[in-house]
C-alpha cells in the first residue's frame, strides 16, 4: 500500500503521521512530501521510505498514491501560510487516492463539528482508518 504524507511548515503533523503509520501498518510504503525541505527532513527522520520536496513532488506523488494523509490544509489553495499552491491542492483533490485529513483549525480555516481532540488522538484515528482501508484492500 502506497501512502503519501504531505505536510508544510516544520513538518510536525507529517512527522507524527509517518511514525505512527510505520509503527502500526506493516505493508505501508510511505512517501513523505514536504512543501519545504524542513518538513521533508522531519518526515524522513520519522521513518518515511522516500522523500521529496515541492509542488511538483506533490503533483507526481498524488498520481500513484493509494492513500494521501496530512493536515486538512493540503486541499485548500494558499493554506498553511501560503505553502499550499493551487496546483498542489488540485492534485490532492483530483487524486484517485483516499484522502485522510487531520482537521487542524488554523491559518484562517476553521473546521466546525469536530471535537477538541489532541494531535496524538487525531494521529491514532488516521492510523485506524488506514488499517481499516488496508483490510478492505487486502
């Protein structure tokens, strides 16, 4: 199963996602794509199998991923302090992959109807969804 983790800024959410996925999902091949080299480096350090940086890496990665995971801002043009370009958001949105989005409310985007969960609780929810999807695919 090919999992694409996308993150921006310092890569903190992506780093936690990569670590949790690698620890809990044995057949996962994780590609980490950061909008900047700091985010990519953080995710590689967390155990991603592959890493790349920038807009084109997001676009190319979205073509072959089975699952895309990251903060909700990856589907919103100009989100994450402008690090998500319209082309990136479009590639994520148009991908055939399942998208698992962490509902972080910041950068002028507020997600309502979501409980006030800790980041670690949200990361565990992502892992549970991926495990469920893996069971359906296997």
